[in-house]
C-alpha cells in the first residue's frame, strides 16, 4: 500500500516526540530539585552521610540559581546573571 511509509513515519515521529517529552520533563524535575543526572542515581556524600536534597533551595530558587533572576532571559542564549 502507498500509505505504509507515511504511517510508519508518523509512528516513528510520535515515538521520537514521546521520548523527547519524557527527557524534557525529567530534566525539568531535576532542575526543580537542583540535581544533576548523576546525583539522581546516587546522592552526594556530605560529612560522611548521603544527602539526597543537599543542594535543593526550593523550586523557584533553584530555577533562579540556574537560569538567572530575570525570567524573560531564560530561553535566550545570553548571559543573564
């Protein structure tokens, strides 16, 4: 059938979009918790103890620390802090 390549590409693009969406929202979660990908699998050790939320300052403060204080510049590739 002549529609098979179109259906296959639609399925492939939907799977790709779904995968990217999971990755995007996972990294939004990591940013909200102020963690790296490595820290999400193994908490950092501070003073001989595992500190799961050692660098967490709250969602708003974490985003401000990473992206800068002016939210208008968050999506522009410029130095904002």
